């Protein structure tokens, strides 16, 4: 009797995939191929699969808004074989993100925004946009907003010997970029990081300091993927005026964690890929936003 394959497809957060998918099955022992094309909420059942020449098939899932992933499955004659797979986002298909309002952010995250001094975001009167005004100003820049939410979420989950987190030492945004956040800090964070078992010292050769600062040290967490890196910069040779370059790498984990068929990330690290990597960490790190895609067109 033919075999059947039941696919359970979710996004990186474990929610229903809700995407149009093309599923291809390729026998490893014969020339047999099968294809299913369907709008899938979460589950898809594919029947009529001939396993008389061999039970192992390569399964390729090609969604419209998510990355192409592939798996190998061993089917059984006359039985349903289940396969559950998280499917990460295709960063190029994201048109915006949906996140909570400023008031819903954790108090320390709001504090980092309230003390911001980012030259890119000024208030028109010679000052800086801060707090809810700055957060609202990020709406047209979803990549910047996503990076910010990724960094504060990961920093808030990364503990230090003093019993607090990295986020507890952030004193205000100095600069926002697609792949990193610059924040004002002090010598206490440098000391705590240097003595933390969660971090190890790394090279800072690829990190350019902010104007007026010079790099003094850099540390990275031991995560296999989605490492938090803190690169410390100081103004002058002494004192407590520090700026910290905070970034999360690397997007190469995107392929390995999810069995992505080809790299969907090029250029600067895409925060949307980092979002999905963080959701796979233990303990899980949820940046607190979801992806929005273009509406499906009708032909």
C-alpha cells in the first residue's frame, strides 16, 4: 500500500505557518517524485507515495514568505509518517513588523529609549528624540526597530555576576544600525563582563569605534548561534565614559538550525534572521515582534 506523509509546519515561534507552500518529494532510491501545492495553515497530508523501491525520501518545502527548507524522511508502506518542522522567515519577504506599543515595553527598555542621544533622530529643536517619540520614529525603519528589540531582549536574558543583566547597565542609545546598537555604559559593565562565565574575550578588529572613543576590549557569549557581543569603547585614557557596541551574530546559524536549503541572508546581518535564531535558544529569547508580509495577490 502507498505511504503517506503528514507535515506539521510552523514558523520559528511555533505558530501556524499560514503560507502558500510547494512540497517536493524525491526518492533516494528511484526516479519517483511527488509534488503538493497548497495554502497551508499548519498541517498538510500527502498520500499515494510509492515506497516499493525505497522508503527514504528527500522533502523540500518551498513557502512563499518563508525560507526553503529540506529534510530526509523514512516512510512506511501503508502508514502515516509524521514530520514536524519549524520554517524560518525569508527576510526579503518581510514588509514590516508588528510590535507592542512603547508603554508595553519592560521598564528598563523604556529607560534606554528615554535616555537616548542618537544624532540620527533629532526633535527639530536641537535636541534628541527620546522615549515614546523615538520609538514611534522607528516605525518607518523596521530593520532598525527589529535590531533594537533583538538586542534588548538578548541583553536582558544575559546574566552577570552582580545578579543583574547586561541590559541593566545600558544607560541610553547613542546610535542605531541594522545589525548593532551603540549604548552609553560605564566601567561596571566592563568589569562584570570580564568576570562572567557567560562571556569570553574576542578580537574587536572588525569593530569601528564611535568618534572620540577608542576600543578597549570585546567579549562574546558562548552560544553556538546568536552570540551577544559587547565591544567596549572609552573616551580618553581614564574615566567612566564608555560606549558599547552591542551586536548579535551570526546569521550563519540560520542555515544550520533550520536546515535552510540556501542562504537567504546577504550583506549586513539581517535582524529578521536573528529574530528566528533567538527563538530557538535555551532559554528562549522572544524579541516581542512578529513579521508582516505583503497580501497575496489574486490572478
